[in-house]
């Protein structure tokens, strides 16, 4: 009988390795993660020691700098102070001459002295204002103006009247002025100046979307803001309705109106006159609540007038009509 060939046996790979030793097993990955965490924690402990050492050096450096005084102060990194100010030698002396309600006069250390600065200091002393000397950079932070000429005047918040007081003190026939969307303080000041010049009983400024009476507005008014009652109203349309109940005709300045300013026929009646911003004009609700819209005839080459100029022309027209009557 022929001998059968011997069959080859399969060669095994040996016993199955433990789960921790198999690269694709989650326990193997968990062990590697633990090693990485241990390495990182050791590094972080070393870094923490470095950081604490760096922190100690910073504290020591601060102590050294504090001993040196304020020579290393960087005013560019200091927060800007928010003050209602007037800056510049001409502007400050004019504001002091007009009696602008102010808190203090601020002068730069080592500034060149001239006649305007001397007069400003004398006026401030006469008014009982404090005079403070600071670095030039501090004046720039207070005013937001680089060319402040080393002097600034910090104004007090304006003391507004109430609409009720303005209505109660009005003469016959009454004349009230209001603004709608005038955001330039200088325009507010110029309107106040015109209103005082033509005998208006008060100026009404809405709290929202209008400039308040700031130091810049006071300067533009040339001191007229001290002689004219000014009130802030919460809602202009509500103020117009109150004026109607008071007996006023509501007159709005509108470039698209049909009636020219010289054709106004109710000049001898109580009037509440409203002007809008240049370009946008009166808002829709304000325009709809007006009893009469008037315009100022102009050349076609000019789109619109400045709000303060338009109000001045309208007030002059009303004043001439009243004097004629």
C-alpha cells in the first residue's frame, strides 16, 4: 500500500494578546491617552512654575516703575474721559465771555501764554471756576481734539425748562420753535439764537434723534441759550398735540409745500413752528400733524437750506407780518 503524503498543518499566530496590547482596541487607545495626559500634566506643572516666576518678575517690575513716578505713563492707553468741553483759545475765551455754565478750566502744563489765555484765566477766576493744570495728552483725551492749543473748558450739564413752564410763560400771540431730526449741536445753537432774536417763547427739542444743548450748541447760540427757555420733550407729535390744545397753529417748514413763507396768513395767531433736518426734512408723522406747510422759494441750483437758516428766514417773515399788523 502506497504511503499517503502528509498534510500540512495550519500555523497558528499564538495566543490572543491582551486587550491593552492590541492597537485597535479601545483599552489600548485609553492607555495611550492616559500617557499623553500624564506628559501634558507634567509639562503644565513645569509651565506653571515658569508662569509664576514670570508673574513675580512682573510684580517686581511694577514696583520699580512705581518708584520712578509717572514718567512712564502712556496716556495713549488710558481710557478717554467723556466731557462736554470747548477747546481752543478763541473758543474758550468767547464761551467765558458769553457766560457758559462751566465746571472748570483745564490748561496744559508748560503752555505758551498769550492775551487770550490770560483773559480766560482771569474770567474763570472771576466766575469762581477751578483751574487745573494737566498734561497735553489728557486734554486730548477729554476733548477728542488734537489741536486744542493747550486749553479746554469743561461745561456743566444744561438745565432744561419744562414744556409746561414754557407754555405758561408765553406772551400773546405765542411763538414756539421745535426741531425734528436736527443732529448737529451747532444747528441747535443757531436756531436758539434766531428764536431769541425774533422773540420766540421757547425752543422744544425731542430727546431722541436730535442733538441736545451741548457746549458746542451754547457757543453757536452766542449766549442766547441763557435767555431763551429750552425744553426736552419725549415725543414731538405729542408736544404738537399739546400745542394745538393750547390754541396754536402747527406750521411746518417743507420744501415741497404749496404756500411760500411770505404768504403766511396766520402770523397774528399763536404759532408752533417745526423745522426738519437738511435733506430728510420733516418726518412723516410730524408732517401729517401740521396745520400748514410753508416753503422758502429758492433757485433750482440749491436743493435745500441749512435747518438753522431756514428757521431764521421763517421767523423773520412771521415777525415782519406781526409788526405790520
